C-alpha cells in the first residue's frame, strides 16, 4: 500500500544561544492508511518532539513529513492532536469545545444544523453526550481526555496524533479508555500515531511499535509488528503467547538494551 | 448470640432513624432556619460598619461642638443640607439640582472616557502582549506614564482640545488606560502554550484567535486592569471637573467652596465615596460572571 504518512529523515536540534541539543537523529517512518502505530521510549528521548513535528507545531531541522505525498510543515486539522493534558478551553462547555473545532473545520461544508448533529455524534462516540453542558473543570480527568478525543475525531483528521493520552489517568480509567480507543479505531479506521511509555498499552493497541533509543540524538532502535488479530480483548490476550512475546521484546529493548540513564 | 443480634438490629435501625430525623427537621423548619441564618449573616456583615459609622459620627459631632469650630458637625450638615441628602433628584432650575443629577453627569463623562480607555487599552495591550520586543520596549515607558497624576495631564489636554468637555474626558482616558494596557499585555503573555497549540491545529485566524482564545484566556488579567481603571477614572473626574467647570459633582464641590457651603461639600464627598464603591463593585461583579470559566481552572 502507498504510504499515507511518511516521516522522512527527520533531524531535530534545539539551539539556545550557543548551546545546541541534538534531540532527534535521522528518524524515518512510514505509516499506511488505517494503521495504529505507537512510539515508545524513555522520558525525555524526544517522543513529544517527534509528534509535534508531525503535527507541524515544531519545525524539523532536517528532513520532512509527507502526508498523502505532499509535504506538511504547518499545523492543521488534518493532523488533529489529543494533548497529554487535554488542553480543553476552560471557558467553553464540553459541547463548545468540540463545536469550536467543528465550526472551524466544516465552516463552508456543513449547515448549522449539520454541525450541531456532527458535534453531538462525536460526543456520543466517546460517551460524553450526557455531559455536554458541563465545563472542563466540572468533569473528571478521564472524561476530559474523552472530550479531547471527540474534538480530534470531529476534525476528521487524516492522521490522529495522541501524545500520551492516558498518561495522567489511573489504571482503571486508562484501561477503559484504551478499550474505547480500540473500538473507535475498529469502527472508524483512523490512522493513528500514539506516544506512550506503557508497554501493555503499546502492545494491546498497536499494529506496530516503534521503539526509540535514549537521547541525545535519539534514533528509532527497533520496529516491532504486533501480529494479533482484531478485535482484541485484554483478558484473552493476558495468556496469549504472541502478546506475551511482543511484550517481552519491548521490555527487553527498554530495560536491557536501552536502559534509562539518569542525566548527569 | 441474642446480644449480637440485638446489636445488629440496632445498627441497622440507627442509620435509618438518623435519616428520618435528618429529613424531618429541615422539612419543618428549613425555611425559617435558612431565613434566620441569612439574617445572622447579614447582621454580622452590616452591624460592625454601622456601629463604627455611628461611633465616628458621634466623635465628629463632639469634636465640632465647641464654639468657633471650623468645620460643621453632622447635625449642622443635616440642618444645612437636608434637601441634598434626602432627595438626590430634585430639579429647581439650571444650577439648583440634586446631587444625583450631578453624579449622573459626571458618570456620563466617566463612561465615555473609561469606555474609550477600555477598548483602546485592551487592543493596545493585546498587540503589545503578542510581541516580546514591544513588551520590552514599551513596558518601562508605560510604567512611568502610569504614575503621572491625572491633573498633570489637564493643561496639555486643554491646550490640545481648547474645550473643557473633551479635556475632562481625555484626562479620564489617559488615567485609566495604562493599567488596562499593562494588565491585558501580561494576560496575553500568560496564555498557556496549550491554548495556542489548539488554535494552531484549528488554524484560527487572527480575528478568531483574538475573540475565542485571547480575550477569554486573558479575561482575569483584563478585569484586574479594568477594575483599577474605573477607580482611577473616578478619582480623575472629580479633580478634572473642579478645574474645568460645567455640571458635575467635582464642579459642585468647587462651587460650594467658593460660596462657603461647607456642609454641601461634605455631602458631596459622601456621594462620591458611595458611587466610587458601587462602580468598583459593579466591575468586580461583571468580572466574576465573565471569568467564572477561566478562573475555575
Ligand atoms: N523548546 C525546546 N528547547 C530546547 N530543548 C527542548 C525543547 N523542547 C524539548 N527539548 C528537549 O528535547 C528533549 C526531548 O523532549 P520531549 O518532550 O520530546 O521528550 P519526551 O520523549 O516527550 O519525554 P516525556 O516522555 O517525558 O514526555 C528533552 O531533552 C528536552 O529537554
Ligand atoms: Mg512528552
């Protein structure tokens, strides 16, 4: 299949005065349409930086990002991001947050009533329609991430970018949301690029896991295919040898070959 | 055995009994007790200032009782200026009108000057807050201009406008605008990167960014500036009117001084204080309503 998203020889240096930090080095990654790819690596290796480069929020120093064959280097709704800390606008309601995105993206394409239905539909997809008139401060952390996800889905992105979307949540809520994301991916067939530091999450959700080496100048150390049939069930997988094998491969990469070294 | 069963039964009964009680008591007396509570709360807030006011008036009265006192005591003021106190809105000819009318006239000037200052201050502040260099270059200048007393601007504005009405309005504008600019700029600088990222991903244009992200996000800061601004405006109008004349509470004080109506001046001071207090509270109330979303996070 033709590549849907291509990250092409991306390098990233941060320069501050005379101090130059080499964060990413020669990252090349091809993602096909409908694929779910996770990036895993230790804290500070440059995962967020890579995702932000794809989103267009950060410019690469060398190399570029191609989406459906055309280069993208500024942010846009075709690469919607679900941010780690939800980033909902606190003065808007749940509905208002999603509607803002819908109004902007479908300004000419949909009528007012259609945009309302679209917004409500996306909220229903993440089971948040009941809280549509609440403000972000009035809902739980898991609910905020659901709304963030609804907002991203509402833009009908070509690639959905998730930056540790469940990082700040407790284990139960996290599992619940992982199942939701899996179900949504199954149903909508989105192309997803997700950052995580959770091995189980990576194996459970992904078609491929991209493992990054430690910085500075982090590279892609290894790419692992996860040949598990979908739909996946976390309880059944707990004893599945393929699942356990994949899990072991990632753990070995992270904790033996590229152990986290404390910054001096 | 029996003992433990009894205990269990008691334990099972006790909570429901408590529930019953808790449901009954408010049913019978909830309205009454809530009213009493509200009254008590109002009393604790109102009584201390009322008592202090009464004490202050008494001390004042005693201090002004001795023959040859230069200032009138409360009873003299009541006798001299009763019409001004009891009826703010009488109208007995062009120069003999109630203080309420004069206050309204002053408020009209304030609303024009302050209104222009608000709009201009927010716009300029938003522009400056966007750019690090504008902030670095202009902030020290604004900090200096901010400290120029309102009346120091009056001669310049009289020279520029050659008319008292626009001059007074200009003085209010120039007094109120600095804190609004400075606070807005700080608020804009403090917009979290997350909100900017959302705007970038959505490709909001400048106009949408201003209305949908900047203003709501910086609202708490903007209102801090607006609240300082309204206080300064009210300070400035009284001073400006004393010098520029016309109908207004400031000129009223000047006029009363020239015709030695000291009691009238004291009444006017009370009016000015109360109106200033109300203005401050009105802006604060608008702020709490408008920023409830932002402040909650
Ligand atoms: N704007 C910047 N200027 C300079 N250095 C930066 C900047 N942003 C990130 N870095 C550096 O780049 C490196 C990678 O940061 P990044 O946030 O991408 O890590 P991460 O893998 O997402 O970490 P985490 O898992 O903790 O989120 C870090 O060492 C960080 O200090
Ligand atoms: Mg990160």
